[in-house]
C-alpha cells in the first residue's frame, strides 16, 4: 500500500468552526489531491498540488483552502464548516503530470458537520 | 470538460456468474481510463488502467476492461464473480496535461448473492 496517512479518520464538528484535515505521504510523490465523496456524486476534486506551495482549484473548491509547505504534507482547511461539507474526504498522491500514472488514495476522513 | 457516466447505480449478480459494469466517457481526445474498487470504509484501489495500445487490459483480481473508442466506453468485466467482489466500483478518466486530475463516475454498487 502507498504510504498515505489521513488524520483524523473521523471528526464531528459544529457549523461555523474551522476544521483542518491532514494528508501525509511517505512516497515523495510530487502531486497531491483532495477529493470529497458523496452519494450519487462519486469523487469530486476539491484542490490539488503540483509541488511545495503550488496549488490549484478543482471543481468544488468553494469553502475550502489548502496549503503545502512540505512535499509530504497537504492540508485541507474548511474555514467555517457548513452542513453541506459533511462528506468523506480522500487524499490522493501521484507521481506524474501527464495523467498516465495511477493515483493512490488514502483511507479517507469522515467529517460530520452538525 | 471531460465526464464519466456509469449508468448502473446498483447491480446484483450471483456468485459464479459473469459481470459487466458499464462506463462511458466524454472527452475530445484519447483519455487515460481507470477502474477503481472501494470496499466499505476503505480507500480506493486501482483495478486496471488504459493509456494506449492493446484495447483489452487485464487487471488485478481477475478483472479486465475493453476500451472501445467508437462507443466511448470502457466496460469492466469478470467471467466469474466471487462473494468478495462485492464493493463499489468507480470508473475514472484522466486527461493529457491534466496534472493527473481524475474525473470520476458516480459509481456502481455491486452486490453478490451466494
């Protein structure tokens, strides 16, 4: 299994509070991604990173920010959590830019916003 | 923009029966295509991938998929399903120069009857 650790694995938080999810990799892969998984929607890309301090938005980035200060860590922050952000969040890593390598996924973080 | 359609939300098959999960994609050029499997509470595991060349690709766990450009399809097959194959299956497309960002279908939940 690829060395990807997501923390926490489960979290319940209140509406309006800030939340940070962490993804840590030991593979030294350049590219890292945050997806959210919701029933009926599959996985949708939130943000991704193509290097330290280099990030870009995905298709559902509103309400989320990311940071990557080290190759191995990619943080996802919900500045003010809303109930619509209740979801399962997956981190993924990849070696190459061109799309012809697979992405490896973490175990997921289940976030509930009450 | 690229998109992926998995028309079957749920499929039930008997153990030992054959399986075909459908996937159609929309993209202007030759895409990179993937099938992932997700067991309950787990992350996604790559079953197989197509980049170029032979349109019939073999994957892990006895799965195969066939790329048909004329039909924009990449259907997943297995000749004899095992009870342990019960899971959710996701088709995904990656694009050239897309930073290996994957666009996922909404998934097909497979139930295996003993």
